[in-house]
C-alpha cells in the first residue's frame, strides 16, 4: 500500500464554494510545484476561504525519494497513467488512487509541472482547446483558469491520453496544466510565479480575496501551440538556441553527435516560433524529447 500512498491535505473553508484540486510532484524530479503549494497552504486560511482545497504537493513519493521522472518500482511514467487501473501495475494503481481521490470530488484542477532534471521551460499556463468528447464549456473554463494563472505565456496543450489534466477534462473537470523552470533546480522566481498563479485561480473563483501581490488574469490574444520534437537518434545533444529565442522555419535548433564527435543529425524548426522549452541533459536516446520550438497563434 505504501507504493500507492500520497500526502493529501484538505483545507475546508467556513463558507460554501467550489472544490479545487491542486497537484504537483507527479514527476519525482520536479520541485517548483511542491514548493509553491506549500506556500499557498501557508497563505490560505480556512476562516477566509470559500469552498475546499484538496492539495497533493508530492503525488509520486517513490519517484520523489529517488529523484527520478519515472517510477523506481516499475519504470512507468505516472503522467501517462491516468485515470489508472486498480488492478494494474504499481504506477497504474497509484494513478487510480490519485484520480479517485481528487477528480471525483473536484470542480477544478490545477496541475503544476516543470522541466525536471532533463528539461527547462518558460513559465507557461496550459489549457485545452476543442477536443472530441470535451464540451465547449469545459474548454472555455480551462482557458479561463490558464489566464488566471497570469504566467507570461499561454500554451494550447496537445490532448494526450494518460495525462492528469487531460483525463480530468475528459471526466468533466476543467483543468490547467502548467510548466515552469527545471534543470533539476527550484528557482524562487518560478516558485513565486506558481504561488501567485494558484492564488489568482482561487481569487478568480471567488474562494479568496485577491492578495495585493497577485496579478489580474492574462489578457493575451495569442498563445503557444505545439510540443516537443523527438530525437531521431541517440548521442550527445548540442543545443544551438536557448530558452525564449525566436526562430524561423528551417533554423537549426540542435545537433546530435556520436561519442567520437561525428554529427549524426541536425534538428530544425518546422515553423516560425518561440523556444518554449529546451533539453538540459546532454545525453539523449532515440525517441526522447529533444527540442521544443512552438508557433505563436491567435486565441
């Protein structure tokens, strides 16, 4: 049972309101989200809260203890395992327990991620556009929540089975999935951006009064659209651009070298766009996330 346990902190307000699930640490090497949720808990008092918070600062304790993205027990990725299976692998059972405890009672979900030890991200608040099986009302609320995070960028996330925020949307619970920082660290600027963003979501929902240091929702008219490109081969990844760079279609983003230094391939931008994330770890295997230059498109 220990492999399926997780810390669940419940804050019940003195007045009625929505139930919001706040989750971080789905990957064990991502630290910005847990640190932010602890700060949120320090700032939200039950006597001033309308509704209820369900907070899981570290969703995957075994991966957190090992400092790994995936489970040290079965090698599976919790972030691709929702809604889970009560009779499946250790990771699938943990996903089932989390999904049942959070998405069942929740009206909204905020899922905080980062680049972990392998990647680094700009501060982006993700939302889902129209998807088969997801109502227009749910996608509109997803965008509303992403705006309330007030991070520098909005990201239209790809619908990917097994991802907590996407499966929550398919279950009828509006969600935002966010990324910030990484490189195996925990910069205070990213933690504070997340802290203020979560408080902004709660204020938007009328659950708390908006603190003076919490910005109003984003009014951006464009969003980022796209995802990582996968490595066509393994080797030593040599980045040729950096986080936040603007690139043109065809620009070289990175090269992969063999151990003897031979250039094996060059990864290029498929369209004009922005470097939303980069790989921090230099060793790479075929099929792993390599480069992330995404388009800027109107909302």
